[in-house]
């Protein structure tokens, strides 16, 4: 099967890129012009940008959904990932609207940067050349550097942005070096050309190039031992930016890793078994043990993200049809649970009087906010993998695919580490309901007409009722898995 026939049918994608690019340029011109006029208030301008960005993303989402192409396997794979990416992005922007208004963050550049992130992700998803991938990743990284320092009066935000910039610049050199070594080996950076030759040629330059590329991509997704930047960036960024970092970019980056490992470099898969095994186990171990000592909320969930990244890499390690199915399944469930978790945090900020930064701020949280804390606890149980919630099925399928490939010791190790990770989720629930403190009481009032509540209700229903009808997502992940194998 020719995996690159999708390039012939890329006219719709090219039009989408052109439209999004024009929208970004017009947004910049609109923002620069109207901010200089005294009769237009900045908050009203911000609301206009939020509305138009949501409407535009929703329109692009439906255009992609209605233009599904079943003629090409890889094109269909790219479209499905892009549709889900746009869906998660819309949810993130929808939730961020309440947070930005509540915190009076009235910078119209936020939405322009958000659309630049969407544009770079679209380019990255449909890229067929390493040069385009490099440019798309660099554009996305530049947007993230600005996003991480968006709270200019915070020392934590400035420190996070500076660390992210320094580490990102170094890892960009690794990525570019990997592309250069592959070009030196084959004389081309085109996927179509490399796919036809990588089956018959093997040398040290090509192998080293793949290794540098995978190191750079694992850094981008926050896998151990390349995770040192992630916790500081998550903790220093504003809550809406942390939500964006933790959910949408990983969908596109993992889709790129899947294409490289399962399609382009599949003939070298055995050479990277130890590499992915080390990255997955170390990610789960670091995420499980380091989170036990955390006192800040966002740092705790940052280490939880690292552990979930290890599970995704574990599915890549198995390299089979079952693992591809479990991989897609896990990415979808994990992304939705991440949006739900941070939506609950944002809702507590919007409805509450202050933002809880430390775990101690949530002491006796459930004694005054019983329903809200119970919902929070159910989401934590799902992330921990407690049945019959959605998070349990995602971890179950990954472990099942690993056992099928006879990685028995690895599966036992992961189960033990996951059991340890359950402790810090249970500790939070203990603080909610079984620890009393009059000094650190945190009260969440009953807000009205909040966008965040709509997203929470929708995702919470999917999380609880997933076990009733999980077949749709199972069929979808099976189809995408069959495309790869």
C-alpha cells in the first residue's frame, strides 16, 4: 500500500492553511488598529477575539469532519487526528474564556497566539517533509515561549519561560542535527523518498539521525529523562495556558511519533525497543514517585502527565495492531480527562475567591463543596485507572497489548508503579473529605452561565457513562490501528 497518495489530494488542506493564515493576519491588523482607538475598550476587544476565534475554529472543525477521505489510509489517519485535535482545542479555548475574563487578562495577543498554535499544529500534522516539520515545531515552540511568560508580573512565569526557551533551543539543535544526518545518509528529507529507501539501506548516520529526532520529540511531549522543563513550565504558566500545554499539543506530537515509528522507520523498530522501554518505564517511575513529594497542585498534575506519557510510549513499544489500537484509545481518553481536570480547577478559580496553588488549600474542600469535590474525586479516580471509569479502560488496553507481546516483567513493573501512583490521588481525596482545617478552607460558590460548567458536564458524563457504550471509540481506534498495520 502506498502511504503517500494523500499528497495528491491535499487541495483542501492547502485552502485551510491559506484561510487560517489570512485570519491570523487580519486579526493582527484588527487588534493593532482598534487598540489605538480610545472608544474601544480592551475587554470588549478581548471578548470579540474570543468569540470570533471560537466561531472560526468550530467552522474549521466541521469542514474537516465533512471532508473525511477514505481513499488514502494515511490521509484518513491525519484527518482523524486533526479533527480530534481541533475538538480538544475548541474545548480548551471555550474554558479559557471564563478564566481570562475572571483574571482580567485583557491582552488581545492571547487569541492571536492561540491561532498561530493551531496553524503550526495543522502544518505539523500534514507535513510530508522533515524541513516542514522543523519549521512547524519551531513556530509552535515560539508561541509556547510567549505563552509561558504571559503573566509578566510573576517571577515564576518569567523563570518558566526562560527555562523553556533555553531547553527548547538546545533540543531544536538535536532535532536539526537529526534531520541533517538523515539528509547526509539519503540526500533527501521527503517522507516518500525516505520510505522507499529506508527498507533497503542502513548506516550509522541514518540510525543516529533517527535517535536525535526521537530524543527531541520525547522532550517535546515531556517524557523522562527529558522532563526537567515540564514541571516548572506547568507551574509557572497561568492556568489556561497549562491546560493548553497539557492537552492539545500532545495529540499532534504523538501522531507525528506514530507515523515515524510505525510507518517511516518501522524497519528499524527492533533497534529502538530498548530506547522506548527505558523512556516509558522511567516516565512512569518518575511521574509516580516524584508526585508523592509535591505540595503545589500544578506540579502534582505535571508529574501525573509524565506518567501518562510513559503509558503512551509503552503502547508504542509493543508495535502491534493491538498496541496501535490501545495507543489511539489512550490518547483520546487522556486528552479529554486532562481538559476535564483543568476545567474543574478553572471553575474553582472562576467561582471561588482565590486560586488554590497548594494542596493544603484544598484541605476540607469537600466539607463545604460536597458535590464539586465528589466530582473532582471521581475524575482523579478515572485518571488513576480505577474501574469502571474511562481511565481504567485506557490503561487496561495498553497493558493487554504489552502482555500479548510477552513483555511480562514490564507489565508487572508498570502495574506496581501505577499502584504507587494511586496514593497521591487518594491523598487528595483524603484531604477533601477527611481532613479538617479552619485556616485553609476553600469555598466555591455557585456561578451562573459559565462556559466551564458546560464543558465539565459534557466530559464528566462521558467519563462516568463510558463503560455503558465504549464501542464507538473502540471501533474508531481499531480502524486507525488497522491503517498503521
